[in-house]
């Protein structure tokens, strides 16, 4: 039953004559930027959600009415209804929308339509690093003084949320490969950070993932910026013609490549070269080699869009991370607490390797596995990645949109990691870590669900001890 009830041929004109648009799940990080953009265009919006959040406060401040709880009567008066992929089929509001006779769009279809409104749509894809790189590029444009529009998969403090509506022709958009969402976009510039095995419940094979990224690259009207060192990415772009091809990576064979000069805690100083010529010296305040490479990709995109060197330097220097990307939550009684969105083995490994290089006594990984399919299909990879930490604590798996047809549980992952503890509730996790963490330790919560609540509760608990 789910899915847009609007054909692709009708989509380009779906907003013609529409006045009242209703968003089911308006507080989602992907819905809020679209609400901002449509609100700025003069549409009357209403929305609904199940949980009070800072995002909903921001929505209300725009003058958009929000219903708490999702009920059939919430859609009354709307002549277009938009919903997120997180909404389940048995949601009463979605059922009412589908039965209303009104057009119903999934968020990705509306995002695809919005991307056609800009002449410089830079869409940033990759299995890892999308949110950070999208945030870096957004901050660069912001410091340059460009009135851009953007859609980010996380919150960027500089813009006060996950997106903004601007008046320029610049549109920066995080392009997610999940269920081929990014193929709905109309990129002028397609940026590919990397390609790895993920979302195998949908793609089934790595070859299918590569094929989708190839389509994403082919859809670019002007240029493709891609990781010239990544084997899977090279397969995806092989033979593509008719647009500018720009590479970045560690190798000097790439158009853009960084050279790290010094690392001091969370700060990394580095040079960036373009075709062998030094562009300048840059600084970022998010740790890890992977973030230097993300910065190189952002620099390539910014220069393609004619951003000044000073704007690029300021943007990178003033970027201190997106929320939930190695975000420092607190330092209490000598214990540092950080939260990170990492939810794929490669991301977990990169984050933990970065953490291990920061001179803490011990690194604790508190991980919430996300979706049964990913946990089941990548179980050994998760175990290998988590072993990088000195201590590992697991919460139960967050199923999100799935049912546990895989018969997989956190204990199955815990059994593969020596000394690993797992608990059914967040309170038990907080109790255990608070009782066992020591002065000089780093505790990092990992996952794209709600494990950040553990980080905040742990900080509170340590204050009380």
C-alpha cells in the first residue's frame, strides 16, 4: 500500500494549484528542510509527529501547526500529503491519506522534485561520511555568504538544524542510497565519497550497489566528483562521459589530495593540492584521517562552485562537526563522553580508530545495533570493528522499520567479542558504565538510533555520583 500514488509523469506538476500540504512525521531530519523550503515558497503547511523535539519547536516558530499523535482527522483540508519512509503501513494517518483521493508523496519523491528547482544542486553520496561532508560544504557556503538551501541528514549548529531555505541557486543535499532514494534527485554535481556493502536487505549484492551509484553519477548534468582511490567507486564511474570528472583522494594521482601536517587532539592541520600545486593550508576540528578526506571532497565541490579560498578556509576552520558526529557530550570526573552516528562496521571501525589515537586511557564502545538485517548480514564485520575498543557494551538491537525475521539478538554479537557486556535497557547500560569507567577513559556511544540518550544519561549519572 505504501509508496507515492503519483506517477513519475505527474510528479513535475504535482504542486500546481496546491495550497495546503500536510507532512506526516514533520519532525524528521529529512522532512524539516523540505518544510522550510516549501514554507518559503508560500505554501500553507500542517504536520504531525509522535514525539516532542527541538525540531518541532523550530517548525512551530515558522507558524506551521503541528498535531501530536497521528490520526486520520489530521489530514483534513490538505490537497497534498507527504510522509516519511519511517511511517509504517498500519499508521492511521497514512491509511486515511491513501484513502482520501488526494495525491500522496513519499518524502524522497518531493525531495527529488525540489532538487530540480536549483541550477547548482550538489548532491553528496557515499556509504560513509555523507552527513559530515554535506555539513562541511554547507558551512563553507555559509561562511562565504551564499544564501543556499540545503538538506542534511544531521543537525549543523551553524544553521540551527538539518536544513535551510535560501534564495540562491545553490542547493546542497545529502544523497542517501537506501532504497535508491538518491536516484530521485536531479543533481548538477554528483559527489561520491566511497562505496561499500550496506543495505543488503535491499540491494542484495555489492554489484547492485555499484550499479545504483553509476546511475547516480550518470544523472549529474555538469560534473562528477569522486574518490579516485576507492575501487568500487572507480567501477561505478568507469566510462562515464559528457560531464566534468574530478577526483579526490590520498594519492597524488588525484586532482585534489591532502597532506596532513599535524594532529593535536581534535584539530588536524593539512595542505590541499590541486593537480600537484598547493592550494593552501587548512584546519579542521573533527578528528580522523577520514575527515581530512571528507574535507578534500568538500573543497573540490566548493571550488567547482567558485567559492573563494578564504571562504573555504573559514568554513572548514569554523566547522566543529555535525551533531552526533563525534560530538562531545560532557567531561565528568575525568571521563569524556562522546556520541557518534556510526552504524556500519566501516564507520564504527573508523570512529574507534580515531578514538584510540586520542591518548585516552581506555576507549569504551557503547553500541546500539540498528536493524536486524544489517546486524545479521554483517555480524562478523561488526564484531571485528568493535574489538578495536578496550571495552564494549551493547544495547539490544533497534529494529526500526523491520521485524526480527532473522532471529538475531545483541547477545549473538556479544558472544563474538571477548569481554563484551550486553543489556536489555539503557538504564542497565548507564549503571554498568558509570560503575566501571575510570578517570582518563573515553566513552563513545555508537549508532543511528537513540543510543545518544545513553551518553546524556551517563553524563548526568556521573555528576550525581
